C-alpha cells in the first residue's frame, strides 16, 4: 500500500529534473531565434530585428544543396550496406554458438566504442598506404563501418524474440530456406530493420569526425557546417542551415517514437 | 522411391531448392556464408587499418628530412612523455574526468524523476526530452553554444541584466578555469562537452533506476532511513552500473573529440587536436599514432573495469 505523499516527487528533485531538461533544450531553441535575426556580423542578443530574408538566400545557395545531396547519398548507401552486414552478423550470432562469437559482438561495437578520431585516422592512413584516392566511396566506407552496430543491435534483439519453432514450422510446411526467409523471417524483422536503418541514417547524416579524415575535397553537410564554424563566411546562412538540420532530425525521431509507442505499451513497459 | 517417403521428405525443385537443401544439411557452410561479408568488412578493412595505424606508432620520423623511418623503435613513445605532450594527455584526461562527474551529477535527478515519478504524458515528455537532444546534430549543438557564449551573446546579456558582470569577471580572472571570455576558456569547453554528452549519461542511469522497485525505497524509509540515507545507501549503489555505463560514453567521447576544443576553448591542445595536427600538416603519422594509443589503452582498461562492475547489463 502506498500513501499519496510518497508518490509525489520532492520539490528539490522536481526543480533539478526540470533544470536538467531546460539545460538540454534552451540552446536548441536559441537556434530557431537566430535563424530569423537581421544581424549579419555578430551573434548579438537580443536580435535587433527579425526577417525571413535568409531563408530565401539559403535556398539559392548551390553549395548548401551540393553538400546536402552528398550527405543524403552517403547516408543512404551506408545505411544499405549496414543493413545487409548488420543483419548477416546478427543472424549468425543469434542462431549459432561458435568459437569467437563473443569476439564478433565486440568487433561490431568497436567502431563506436573507440573515439571517432581513431577510426578516422586509421582509415585515412590505410587509404594512403593503399594509394586509394579520396572519393564518395571512402566516406561511405567509414560511415558504414560505424553504422553496422545500430542495425546489428536492433536485429539481434528481434532475432532473440523470433521463435525458432516458427522457422521450423515454415520448413515443415514445405517452404525452402529462401521462402522461409522471404515470408517468415523478413516480415518479422522488418520493423527492427526499419528502426535500425533510420538510426543508421541519422548517425551517418550527422557524422563529422570520421568524415573529416575520409572526405578529401568533398563536403558533406556537417563538413560544410564545420567550415562555417571555424571560418564564418555568412553567419545568417549558417543559422538557417542549423535550424533546418534540427527540424530534419526531429521529424524521424518523433515518427519513430509514435511508431513504436503502442508496441511498448503492450509489452508492459508502463509502470 | 515409395510414395510415403516422398511425402515425408519432398525433394525441393529447381536450383534454389537444391541450394536451400544443401545449406540446411551444412549449417557450418551457411554460417560461413553469413559471416564472411561482415567479417571481411570489419575484420579485414577496419581492424586491418587499426593495426596498420598502431604499427606505425613504432616507426619514427627523421627530424632533418621529415621522412618516416620504418624501423621498429620506441622513440616515438618516448616523445609522448615530453612535458608539452604530457600536458596534452593530462589536460584531456582530467577534462574527461570532470565532464563525466558533472554529467553524472546533472543526469541523476533527471533520470530518477523520469524513472520513478513520471507517468503517462510526463513519461513521454521525458523520453522525447532526452531523445531529441541526443539525436540532434552534434555540430548544431556546438554552434548553439558558440551563440550562447559569444561576447555579445545571450549569457553575457543575462549576466549584465542581473548586474552580475563583476562576478563573471572575477571568475574569468581565476587561473586555469578563466580566460579572456567564456568562449576561450576551459569553462566554456567543459560546458559544451557536458551539454553534448549529457543524454548519453541520462539514458543508462535511467535504465538502471527503472529496475529499482519502488517498494525497496519505501522499505528503506520504513526502516528509518532519511531520504539522504536512502539515496546514499540504496539508490546510488543500484544506479552505479548505469553511471559507469554512461561514463564509458562521456569519457570516451571527450577523449577523442577534437572539434569542441577547437571551436570553443583556449588554444591549448587536447589529444584529438594533437592527433589531427600531427597527421595533417606536420605529416608525423608515427607520433599521431602513438597519441591515439593512449585513448585506446585507457578505454581498454575502462571497459574491462566496467565489465567487472556489470555496467554492460545497464546498456
């Protein structure tokens, strides 16, 4: 039996939790204000005036579009590679016990457990040693490496829930291995792969540390932003790009939340 | 072949069917088939380049010609312990430690509230309130802090409105943590690190606190413990694996970051910046490689200790 008093949070805890959340969100909200400021040369607060002029200016900037296109391309290819490799790995690890199984799960996690700069510099020096010129594909190679783990994690969790008797039943009913994969395994795996793929895409889309080492002269959107941060050329354009990036990353997260919300409630996560 | 046998084991037809049958009979071959592509990618390309990098740390650079001498030597490692380089190592590790401690302190109340008191709509608010900053762009977050900490920015404006400029000035006068302005001080770097990695700490701490039954806390209170004592003797020990799990992220990410101290901070180098400078313009790959060995070693020890504390169950 619980008394009401114990179910209510102490005031101090409430304030500390609220302060923590505000600390996480106020800086991002600030980005939205700055995207509409009339001030061009400094980061003056409060903004002297508001305008939507910079939205149009940014829209007409070819370099922003080019780097956006490259980012989307790299993220899409890396996500595809990560989905294939991550699923294969997850299938092997969850279906069989074999020598080196633990080592494989460690190997998959390693690219994100080690600081990004190590992955970056290791790949760069390997490209140099092997005389591989920098291109879109060298960027993809780096991104896919650390994207595998998010797909792998999602797929392993789903394989664990997928009962083997389901697969055996399919085989007993006369389906061959490929049909079983097509009609039984894949539909069961689909939402996990979708979620993993979305996270992988977001991870790749936002990556900057590894990319600086594997990109050569091409600029993905994060590289473009980094250059603007180090050597600002047109601050209002950077402000607008920052706001758009925030909006673009918020939508998939919200979508993923509303897609998985019902399942969580059925699963008894509620208190 | 009798009719019965045909029913019990119908033969698959076509090349796909035969292939499927032979894979079923040879699971080891199927396993090999599944594992080869990811192992080629991660084991050969990734681990290969990692070891190639580590190997290069045993080379040395000729000081006169600037060429890399490919004879194994420990000379480059000795160079790590030159006072200037040792300073970089100490600076980075202490920053990582400070950020980790602060992140744990800020994360705990948020995680505890979300795990124990938030229900229904508030649960969703907390969930999204942590996930959105976690997934929003790293560079945008750093950029936001450049706006906040700028001389003409919102923080200085706020301090001025509150008539506390003297306090901020006095703080900036302090050695080590101060500087010309917040955006070129260690305090600025620290704040940005704390902000950017905080969600990585909240999530595992919350996961570990979710598993603490409410009755346990009530029992502690019934047995006469003050709230502070319950926190100290019941909650913190149970949350520790989560805190350690979160600290893996905050520590490792701070160790390897070279962008935040470059954009917001004093011009004194961190490990990441040193690596970047040595491999780039200086062309001293051996020293850059030797520098990267430090975070690898630290994280190796850290992960081993964390595993013994059971931190991986909280992930």
